[in-house]
C-alpha cells in the first residue's frame, strides 16, 4: 500500500478567472481526495507528480499559487482509509458506466431487430463505444487501488465490442446482398 502521498494546496485568488475551474477539473481528473477546500491528497506516483508539475506551471503563469508537499503516511489504518475512500469514488464512476451501457446494448438489439444493420448505424455505434472506452480510460487512470467494479466494466466493454462486431458483420452482409441483388 502506498506510504508516500502528495498534499496539494492551490490558491487562485487574484488569478485568471477560469483558473479555479481548470485546477479543479485537473485535480478531480487525477482522482484527488479533497481534505478541505483547495487542499487535496493524491498518491505519490510518477504520472501524478508529472501532471502536477504541469499544473503548477499553469497555475503560476495564470497568477495563482500551488504547493505540492510530499508526505509519508506511516499509519497503515489511515492509508487504508484513504485508499478505500478513493476506491469508493472510482467505483461510483464505474457504476455509472455500468448503468449507461445497457442503452448501448439495447440500441444495437433494436436496430438489429428492425433490420437496420447498416453502415450509418455501425458508425454511430462505433462512436458510442469509443466514448465509453475513452470515459473508462479516464476512470482507470485514477483507479490507483484497483476498484472492484473495474473488472466488470472491462468485461462489459469487451461484450459491447463483440456485439458491435456482430452488428457490423450483419451490416456488411446486408450491404453485399443489396449490392449483388440490385
């Protein structure tokens, strides 16, 4: 379990007006656990530290202040609680993906049932699947402690890809049939 953590403190008073939102989005995107307003905690990992270095440059350029303090959390129980809290937040995000994926499956089933396995529907469904994959990749990037629902989400994405491949095959068959029957 990670013993080294990063405490991040940001002040945007007097800075460019959009900076506060940019900082919040970046820190939330990294999976920051807020301890209080403008102070958060992240595991001390290379990718996190590199992202914080970039953010610090932006904050300073736009007139704000940002500090990153390296700390070691020696209490195993405290580290466990922090990891659990971060994992629970990630699992909530995975749960939202699982809540929305059934509409993707339903759409493919409906279009297949209506005989609408055509190129335009394939493209639309590919774009939808890519949005899911992109969303999950962002969640995985902040899944530092392997949230339980991650495996289920990946399995459902694989099932979605297989279902889309079958739909695409049906569209190709239909295209070939129309081309040669016409």
